[in-house]
C-alpha cells in the first residue's frame, strides 16, 4: 500500500502537501479543517516586517504623535504598539499548536536583517516547529550591484539562525542572475530548505480609468512550468537540498510532477481558495492511486527520478530546448 509519509526539515509529515502561507492559515478553524483533509503541515499567514514597523508609527502619522517635547512618550507608545502587533502573531502560533497535531511553520515576510529578527525567538518559544522567511527585494537603484542585493538575503538568514534553533526555510523568487549559486550559498548560510517561489502583488494598468492597480493574486496551472523547471534543476544539482515547491500547483498531477522533479514537499495556496480545502484529500488520493499504479510504496521511491541529473537529456530543463522542441515538430 502506498505511503505518503515524508520528512521536511527534520519534521515528520504524513503527506508532502503543505498549506502555504495565506489568509486561510490565519484562521485556526480553517487549519483544523485542513488537518482533517490530510494536509502534512501548515505555514501560517506571514507577519510582515513592514507591518511591525509601520504599525508602530501609524498612530503618529494619524496625528496622535507626542514627539513635540515628549520623545520618551513617543518611544514608549511605539514600543507598546510594536509589542502588541508581535504578540497577536505569537498568539496565533500558540493557538495553532494547541489545536493541531501536524507541524506548524511560522512565516515572516522580511526585507532586512535588523533588530526585528529577535521576534523569531518568540515564535520558537511559542511552539513553532519551523520558520519560513518570505523574502523579495526589488532592486530599483541602478547603482546597486547584484552582490549587494544577495548579501541582504544572506544577512537575514545569518541573523535569524543566530536567534533560533528550529529549522528555517527561505522562500524566494526566481529573479536571480544565477539561481543555483544563490541557493547553494543560502544553504551554506544555514537555510534548512528553500521554497520556490514566492508570489507577490504585481502591477496592472486599467486603460479605461488610466490608473494603476494590482493584477490577480491567484496563480494559474500554467505557472507550474517555471516551478517545475527550477525544482528539477536545483534538486539535480544538490540531491541533499530540500525544496518546497510552490506556485502553479492546482492538481494531484502537478504534485506528482514536482515530486518526480525532486521536490521534498509541495505547497498549495490559490487552489485552496478556488476549489476549497477538500481538494487536499483529493490530491492525496490521486498521489496514492498513481503510486500504486507504478508499484511505488513510498515517496522516496520516486522522488527526484526525473531531476536534472537523473535524466538522459538534462537539456530538457534548459531554455535551449525551446528551439529543439519546435525543430523536432517540423520533422
């Protein structure tokens, strides 16, 4: 009988399917429902570094500041609001841990390695089984070298690892000059796993109202291609690299493809909104049925079977194959 159990960052998971950080994972009742549906772990909705910083100054921006002659009072109020914002998230971790038996992974969306990283220790003390850092830095200064941008990521990881003992994953985009080298260095700085890829708000233009806005926040099944390519390449380059594949995962078939490419786990987000939490059970059933049809007893029996280094023609993962594909079609 096919067994879906697997390990991720040293954590025991009953399924390779993880609920990604999203609005649904800020609701403990929804997460209980996910556990009942068979999810392997949950990543809590991210608390934003910007949120921690901005909420402390929001009161003053609204005209309630006391900076005119009372700098100590302003510092006190800022510290209080900051502490309250953090405490709410810590309570989410505690509540989730008290209700769930599956691993609970806290999430922080960050863009710098400042003093706020001490917050990570509070998450650990609250019972978080692991931490996922969701980092995306958009360099818009033409004088900033790529190495400077990458060093910010390394500094964040280094700072966090100095604060906690629980495993830490880094969630990144694919916008790097040499993604393989970057991920390898991130692992050297202490990352226990890499989540590919984070999904962020992207701009759109309304040509009727002549205004800027946000594009759809949900992924589509076609976006799996980028995730699949880089999962296969990265897993093939380093068989000990733990990858949590995310973005474009809308079916059990997509989960199987990513596991074959070398993913350790697979994260769901958009499909949970579009099809409901019950889709987790449907995907688990698909994986089991597929495994039994191929006589695979465990995930490890086939994980990475079709990674970059495991196939006869690794060029299939590279862009050059695009032209070869069409030249073959013409024959």
